[in-house]
C-alpha cells in the first residue's frame, strides 16, 4: 500500500488539532517570530497552504520545519523525511551525507543531490512569494559556498560553479522582488562570475537577462538593452535552442519598444517566434528556462502598447489572456497592459475598471517592482485625461498608486 501523501498527512494533523488554516498560520507566525523570521501576509499563506494540503506543491525545508513545530509532528510523521531516519537523528541534508560517504572532498553524488534540489527551487521561483523563498534559498547558497572552499576534481567543480551561479541568480531575483536592488545586483554579479567559471553560457544568459530587468527598472534603458543583447549572444553559443532564446528575444523586443524603435522591435519579435518553433522541450533547464509559448502574445501586446499601436496591442493582450493559465502571475502584467491600451483608445471607463479590479485583487506578494512599472505606465497614460469622470474616480480610489516604492 502506498504511503499517505504529504497533503493527506497535513490535513490529518490539522484535523487532529481541531485547527484551521487561520489557526495554523497564527501558530506558524509564532514559531517564525521566535526564530527572528517574518512570514508573508495571511492571504498569500492561505493560498500556499492550500497548494501544500492538496499536494500541488511540496513545502520548502524552511516551511517544513515551521509546519512540524506548529502541528507538533515530526518530519517523518508529516512525510517530509522519506529517507527513513527519525527526528532524533538530526542528520545532514542528503547532499551533505553523500559528501561524507564519497572518497573525494565533494563527489558527483552530493552535487547530484544539490542539483535535484536546485531544479525544485527553480520550479518554485516563478510562483512562490519571495519572502517564502529567501531563507531556504540562502541556506542552500551558504552550503554550496562552503563546498567551494574545499577541493574537487575539475568536472565536479564546474558542476558546482553552475549550481552556485543559479543559486546566486535566484537570490538576486528574490532580493529584487523584496525591494533590495543593491543586494540583488551584488548576487547577480557573483552569479555571472560563477557561470563564467563553469563555462555555462545558458546560466550566464539567464543572469544577464535579470540584470537587464534591474537596469530597466532603474530607467537605464540603454544598459538594459546591452545586457539582454549580451545574454542573447551567450545563449546563441549553446548547442540547443530552447524557449530561453524566445524569452531573451521577447525581452529585447520590449526594450526596443520602450525606446521607440518599432523596426528593431519587430525584428526581435520575429526571432522570438522562430525560437518558439525551434525550441527543443527536452533541452529545457529548470530555473533558467521557464518561458512558455503562451507567454509570447503577452510580450507582443506589451511591445505594441509601448509603441502606441493600440489595435495590435489589444489583439495580442486579449489573446494572451485566453491562453494563459488562470493562476499564471503573468496575467497581472497583461491585464495592466490591456488597461493602458484601452486608455490609448480612449476607453477610459473600461480601462479604469480593468485596472481597478486588478489592483484590488493584487496581494502584497504579487506587487513586485517589475509589476509596479506596469502600474506606473498605466498611471502615466491616464494623466492625459485627468478631467474625465472615470479617471477622477480611479484617482480617488487609488490616490497614491503612481509612486515608486523601490529604492534605487
């Protein structure tokens, strides 16, 4: 008979306590506070608990510990520890134990364990609030940095540099979303250096694209464009075409559009479409290759919105909303782009209604710096029609929506 799933065990433990999501979250907050940690807002945690309790996702190690203590259960009882040792053994992570068992300072088994964990981290990154990822991600990062302080055969060391590059890059994205751009930049630069040591062009391209996001948010559009073009050049050296190539081309197109270069925008979008057609799904790498074909119409809608070509912007944004999953975070970007497009078409009531509904539904965890830029674009378009009744009503409902919150 198969062992009960983690979700089944969590539901049983909560029922045994006569608890609820709200009570469990309160208990988790007490445990976290005792450790000097803060948790995301309750609405976000309720959504996350639902994913865990229904076996849609596995809790990170940080949250596994919180759940164990909050529910008064061991890791074995909740199904987190499937290696067969009890809570009293207090042992290492699997990759730590593998390192001890191998003859070398750090061998392939330990690195394989960490690579598997890295793959899970990469899958969590787009959908998990950054505050939830920060602690477990940095724990992994510190472990890998300590490993690099030892000596390894050249092949293992290159693999370890790739792991370090991705972990540092992920840390950069987390700190950017947590509104700490200076720390994000520092992590991006060490990630780029580690990718260079590994000779990993795909990882380097991914890091450079994230640097491009940071530069664009700061308003340094030429620097952002240079970074993404260098990213595309690095990716072009890879043996396989993946959807990462499409993402980089789409990002470059969006930057060209922001600079008002319609010709370069269309050329880059054509490259993105070609890359989607040529991409090999089996060559995809979790964490750095996350772009799905259904996201491309959203980028195209954004490009045409930035160029003021509202008819095309509307068509592609509407198509993107039909294709994207209802749970996809990128839907918020598309909805705001569509609202800005409606302003360009002078459909002010419809635009204000769509933007207002989106802003009301956004949680604090959804409110990332890059999404904030979309809000600012909408507000900027709306300012030209400040005397309209719909615009005045929107401004009264959201009086401070047009100010940036990320320190530069």
